[in-house]
């Protein structure tokens, strides 16, 4: 790889012999190659990769050469203005990073001494060409004319993305021999009618000269069950396979994500064995959007689903990909474990790899999929639209039959940006999204609802009580927590953005490591902000720290920096959990909310509830407890007192007991109520707490007739067999509890397998936001509250690449404890010996 000034060389023939080529061990974007060679990193100063032309050269031989064979040179993604030569012959030019290209190259290919050259022209230079001005300005976008180029805005939006603009080959480049039998086009449309699944298929085949298909068979299997049908030859090959008593695909929160393996068998005259083509997994489910009452409620298989989750970001912001496809399995498992059931791939990102969708299908996570358009006034130019049509056609081919695909959305916030920044109402709904792409989606995916923009509906596009919106009343706009209810929110495609402080292991990855302070420029440079704003999202976090803990975060920041960070961690988690508890109530109008972001783009206190290394932050743990399919919460309903809310999204009856206990001064029990409940499958119910007591007590301290009756209330949901299913807490006098010298807090650890420990924590007094200080381990739970006498057991997993310890060392802390308590180890020696090698 090498760079040159924009336009310096028109073709490879002009490259001088003295070019300073950089060796690249692996193909990838410019920033990735430089990072591999130690020539650049995210911790270095910003670099404009869009400023230069970048050249890639590969010299190669062809194994098993035969001049008679047809060869295909494939390019799965070239970012962004690219030209390609093979052995001096120009074979491709592209200005759309989202397009894949296939080039027949047999006539230019030779057995030895081939040279492939790619150049990626300076986007900065391309943007200097005079073009019509946009009808509105998108403040987050640095150069408004980037709207003419089909590329990601990641890396090109200072304030919230790292300076790592994607330039170069970002998906595979490959050479293959054309197969004798290959799919040319595929249309798969699963649908459900009653108890029957129907899979309609139409496909085209490319066959080598002289070959003719005798039959084409579609096969579908699940477990031991195998079904098949011979396809008819008409406009390609087509047919409909019927599956009686079909197993439906469900989000994991509501049932089993059932999948069927699909394949084609093509029998060709003269060939002994049929050609088998794997079509991947398909699922049968129905998806609809209920707009009753100006709302937006997704139904799967007729059942209303409370959609909750987060907005997805690439696992590596430099490559826009994962180093290993298996990383997607772990990332989606983390989503599932948190009780989340939906991921939004927003228009500010990029189309994800097939492995991402495979895992969402397999693990039962719905996908809100946007086309890659965000905020800007896109051209109506014919050449631009033709490229877009080709782009979405290719993506639609990839997504066929995928049950996780739940909503196809035209863009991210285009309507909202147009309205907020000066465009008249007639320009809020561009034809590209309301007509062109709507038609294309309906034709390719009639089973998937289409929605024109992430914020859409109402008197203005981002009106919260109609359709969908970006909700930041609680969050960026620093409104009180009750705004989550007063807004009458229907569906938030993004919400609850905070500058979430990572755990110490995450902070150690920042420039300056653990010694870095929040006021330092290296820290502030990674604090998310909106361009031009006089505040950032750390100011938002500080606002809620002050509100919840009745303290001055500015003073605390310099007097006790560690406690300042801890309060910040707890505050954002508590706000998120409380907001979701309100939205999940049976009486709530909200039918879905997606946190902005799931994962940070780089080390720092970013929007992610998981840091850039994949380690949970406090907010993740809070959400994990709040979003489970079977969950419990307490809300303060003012003069009506406290209410208990239980959700049972499981596909079976819930028979359980709720026990609520009130404590004064952290340890004195002053009341207890119990109630046996039954909730049907997919049920949601609420009860006034006072209905479970034989006397009146002002548990929420609503009337203020004297001192508070209680300072902490804890609710426990227990199954009929005594298992604890969920916990919830209420703080009538607020969360600003005094620190105490002794809470009777203890923690004991036992090794259950090499690198995995179970830690059981107990306390004799109420312990607030219990968390751990243990190096090289990640916990299954943290920042949880403990009532007097309660026990809580978590698992600690050793981070990859670390040596297996003989014992776990570290401490346990609580927000209202002045100090820390050492973890006592009680290892099972047989387990330790198993891992001693």
C-alpha cells in the first residue's frame, strides 16, 4: 500500500519506481493496514484518510491454471471512490462502498506474474466538485456534500466517532473459478397461514456450456424432520414447499427461535452426483405493525412484543468488521443475556456481515434494519438513484428468509433533520424513502414492514407520542425522570444517551490509563458531544448524579475522583433501569425503546453500555436486571402510593409469590407484605402495594406526615418452587444514603471450573450498588442492591489471554460503605488441579 497526493497518478503505469510501498500482512482498510504496521493508532493524533489517494498492489500466481476455465474476481466492498486494474487493464470503477462487484477476468488473467492494483481516490478532493446545495443542513455531518457518495459517515462526524474514516477494501477481495452450476438469482419468501408454513422459492441458475439441469429440488430440514419439493421450470425454477404444524420463530424473550435449514439439489445430465447448494437457515413467523392510537407496536405471530435493546455499532470501528466471525456469537449472546430482544442497525453505520444476521436468527434477536442513509438531503440524480437501487437489491438478496429481520427502515433521522434545521414541511418526506425504497422493500420482502425514517409520525417527525422517535427527554435534554411517562412515548428507535463510565479495565485502555482524569483533554476528546453544542454528554451524566445523589459533581470531581466515577456509573444505570421500568408497565403507551449505543466505538466514557473491548459497564448490569422476560419493578405513583409491576413474557403460565419488605435506617424491618400471583403467558400486570397490607403505611412518603416510614423497600419475585426470579427496590427518601463504616458485608468465592469462580455476597445492613474490584475478571452481575440478610451469587469469568489463577483476589464494595471488604476464597482443589497445566 502507498499514498499519493490527489490526482497525482492517473493509472498504475504512472507510479514511479521509487514509490514507498508499505507491506500489508492482510487486506483491509488503510487505517487497519497502518495500525498493523504500527504506523497509526486511535491513540495517535487525528489523520485525514480522505485527504490522499491510496494505492494497493498485489502480485500473485494462479494455482491449477487452465486457460479454459472462467475466473471471477470478486470485490465485496470498496470504500469509496475506487478504480481497479488487472495486469494493466482497467476492470472496475465504483463510488459506492456498499456495492459488491463480480468481474469476469479470464481474458486478462495468466498463470504467473499477475498484478492487481486498486486506487481509492481522495474523498476530500471529490467533494470539491461543484454540486447543487442541500435544502437543509445536517449539523453532525462535517461536509454536507458527502451526501453524493454512498459511504458511511462513521469516522467523518467529529464529536462522536473516532477519526478513522473508512478508506480502502473493507470486505473480501477474492478470485474463484466459475462453478459448473451456480445460483444467479434467488427469491425466498417464507410465510405462515394458520398452522402451516409456506416457503415460496424462485431461482435462476448459471450452467457451464453443454450442461442442462434435469431437476431442481428444494429441501427443508429441522432436527429429524426432512421435507422436499421438486421445483417447476418456469421463469427459472420455482415452487412452494408446505410445512404442516410448523415450528414458529420467536424472539428469545417470548419463545423458541425455531429455524429450518434450506438447500437446493440440482441434478445435471451426465453428472453422477447432484450439486448441493446451501441456502442457509430460514424461519417462519409473521410480523406486523399495530398503529392503533397513533402508536407503533410490533407483533410477532400476532403477539404484541415490547421491543428493547440497543443501537448496534461495528465490533471494530477501523475495519467495520469482526476479526473473527465467532465474535458475533459472543456479542449477540451478550445482547440476549441482558434481556434485550432487538438490535437496530442504524443508517449512520454500515451493512453488517452475514455472520451477524446468522446469530440474530439463531439466538432470537430481532433486527431493526435501516438502509445506509442518515440525516442528509440526498440527491435525486439519476446516476445516484441507479446506484442506490443496485445497492438495496444486493442487500435484499442477503436478507431473504431471515426471521430476525423485523423492520426495514429507509433512513436514520432524515425527516427529523429536515424539520429541525429549516426545511419546509413539503421537504420532510423525500420520494426516495417514501416511494422508491418503499416499493423496493415491498417487492423483495413483503413479509417485513417498511418504515420510512427512524423518527416518523405526528405534527413533526420526532413527536414522541406518535409513531417512532429519537427520545432524549430523559437523557440529553436533562428532564426529570417522570418525563419518560409524561411524553406518552410510543416507540424510541434511540434513547437514553449518556456518557457511561467504563470499569477500571476499560479506563486502562485509554491514553494515559487509570491516571487519566475527566478534565484532561485526552479524556474530553472522547466524551461524546453534538457538533457546535456548548455541552457534552458528561454534563448530562453529571446532571443526574446531582439529582439522584444530592451532591455537586463538579466539587466531587476534584475532591474524590474515584467516588465521582462510581456515582456516575451508578447514576446512568439507575436512570436507565427506572425509565424502562416505567415503559414496561401494563398501563404504559410505550411499545419499544432502543438505547443509543450497545457498544463504544473506542475506549472512553462513550454512549455504549458495553465498552469497546466488549466488557459490561454499570448501565449494562442495570439493564440486564430490568429487561428480563420475567421481571419485577416498583414505581412511585404519587398519592396512590407504590405500585408493583410484573411482566411474564414467557410462553407459559407464571405462578409466583411477591414479597415486599420495608426497612428503616438500613436494617430495621418495619413491614412486610406478601401476595400470590398468577400471570398468563405473555402477561403483564400491576397492583397497588397497599392492597397487600392490613394497615395503611405511607411507604412512598407521599404525604410527608412526619418522618418517612421506610428508607428502602425491597420486592422479591419467587417461583412456586421457591426460586428467586427477580428483585426490585424503592427509595422513598432518595438514593443519597450516608456512607457507613460497617454493613456486615462479606463475599466468599469458590472455583467451579478453571478460570470461573462463583462469589456469594451477603450483608447484615442494606448495601447499595454492590460491585467488585477484581483484576482480569468480568462479573455476571454488579451494582446490585442487597437487603439485610439477602444473598446474591455471581459468576466471575477470567478475561481471555490471562493466566488461570489458583485463587481469586480482590474486594467487594458498596456505594454506602466507607471502605472495601476482601473476597474470601474457598477453592475446590480438584477444579484447580484440572486447570493447572
